[in-house]
C-alpha cells in the first residue's frame, strides 16, 4: 500500500483532514446570502461514545500554570495507627488519593505528603476541576481492602483469568477485610528449591490473630482457586493469587503472594494493599481555588513566540531550499495539526514546559528535513539521476535521523519515568512530537516530492 503513490496521497490527506478538524477550535460559519444561508460551526466537536462517555474536543486540557484549579490540604487521623506504621499509612493514603484524582479524568495532579510535628497531611493540587465538591468527596474517601472469592456456580479457568478479573459479578464478599490486617511487606523468597525463583520478591500479608483464622478458612475452601483483593467498589482486583494446595494443612506463618514481581512492582502492590489494610480517615483542613501561576499575558506571549518560531523556520526552509522548502513547510503544518489533535485525543494536559517540548520537537522535525535535502543535493551534484537521488537521499539520511530521534526518545522516556509534574509534561509532548515528525519528515515530504516531481531545484 505504502509503495503506491495514490494510496499514500489518500492516506496523508485523510490523516491531515481529520487532524485539522480535531485540532481546530470552534469557528463559526455564517452566511446571510439569499441564495445560500448558513449558520453553523466547524471544529470544537463533542461526541457521546457508547457507554455514556463523552469525547470533548472543544478545548485543550490545561495545567495548573495555565488554567489554575483547586488546592486541598487533608488532615490524616493517626490516632488509631501505631507510631511505627504512621509514615507507611501516610504514604498509602497518598497513593490512594493519587489514583483517585486520576479517576477524575485529569492528569499531572500534584499530590504530596507533609509532616509537621504530630500532624500528618496530604496536599492535593488538581488542575482544571470545575466540581470542587465532587473532587473533595472522592479523594476524601477511605479505601477498604476486601477479599473476595468466586461464586459457587462459577467454574475457574486459569487460562481465562483476565475475563474473571473484569467481571465483578463473578465474585462474592468474604468476612475478611483490610481491618483484619496489620500490614503488607515485600520479602525475598529464600526457601524455594528452584534456583530460578530464589531471591524473587514476594508480598507477605500480616494478619491479626482473628484475620489469620478467617484467611485459613477461606484458603481451605478455595484450593487451586483465586482469592481476589479488591480496593474499590466496581474496579478490577489489584491482585488475584491462586491458593496453593499446601495451605490446606493450615498456616504456620504469614501467607505470601507470589508472582512475576520486580522489586518495584512488589513495592507498589504492597502500598496498595496497605492502603486498605491501614485505612486512615482524612478530613479537609484547607480548601482553596488557585489561579493560573502564569498570567494570561505570559501565556499569550508564549503561543505567539511558538507561532513566530514556526513561521521563521518555514521562511528559512523556503529561502534555503526553494520549492523543497515549501514542501517541508507544508509537512510542518501537517505535523503541527497531527500533534495538536493527539494532544486533544489523549488528552495531554498542556503546561508551559509542555508547549516548550512541542516547539522543540518542531525544530527536530525540521532537522530531519535538512538532513534529507542536503543528502539529496549531494547525490544530484555527484551526477545521480533525479529519481535515484531522491531514493538515495532518503535512504542514506535515514540512519542519522533514526539515531538522533531514538536517543531523544530514550531521554524523553527517562524524564517521564523519573520526573514529576511539568517535567513529565515536557517529556510526553516531546516524545509525541518526535514520533509524528518521523512520519511527516519521511512519508509526507517524500510523497509531496514525488507528487510535484521536484528534484531539479536542488541542482542549482
């Protein structure tokens, strides 16, 4: 398909048209002519998807620095938590609140813990939230860990475990909950006879005396069947371990959850379990609406600077490469439309560092075009026929383009993995821009060159 020029033109036209329609803000179209009357709008669409969810493409999601949001300080009640477990309990509360904030449909929230004397607090900043009461009610709920087993009429099939995990109706509650637990720890397996599994991370469940009796009874009734751990109503289980036949004889120590854990994944799961095992009541200590940290004037100047930058890049390309530069400019416009459309569809929360990542990726997209054009000119100067020069120009520039973009993607991944807040926004927008630029620099530009039969312009 991609070797056929007509197919490529059709694909690029379709992608560019859809991207422009998605990225375009709502623009009114009105005509009072007696022959042709129109009172409508294009762009800024909103669709209702199956299941009642709404796909809102009217505006971009903006971060705290561009739009503002709410700031809530929560006071954690540690009166019933042992002193040695209070730091873990606070961290557990933070993890639960972070997860629930993301369920609101926002990203890049700021969630942090604070300890002042004997006061344990969680600070939450959420961008772009309109219903403050709903947000506070949701993040203020206390997680409750529940152990559930399959209903008697359900036949367990280990090969279809994901089907059971996504079917809440298949499970029933037991009398064992997070209230029967003392905590959960990550331990290393030192008792297995398998060298492959020796030293692998496991999660040890620490029950109270009453909780251990309950778990023992449940385990005996569900040998070779799963006991699922649920943290929230209506969600999927956070873990679904299958009961080992060895538990039929009773517990001689704390039970463990085994699996293909890394230290990091085992730690994260233990935190989630502790969030239910150590429920910490929280109350709203302070609530306030915070404005954008950047003024409207600063934001407008940033967008204006981005527009000027794109325009100057296109002017430079045209001045340096003539008709080839015009085609590169067209591909740059298509690139911008596709990236902005992806930002709306994901959706990506736009912050000022995120906009900086977008502008930087535009420069990198241009860099690929320059490498291709310079190689194209060299092949022509060496006497290659135009068609062969086009082919060699793209093929021989590809290695340099690939290496530079892959290294940039690796950097973006590291920033996203270990960064927080605006740094993650910068990394995400940069990575999206790099991937799209490979499509526009290689596929779009090459197709336009072939369509307009341009190549001799580089001979001068």
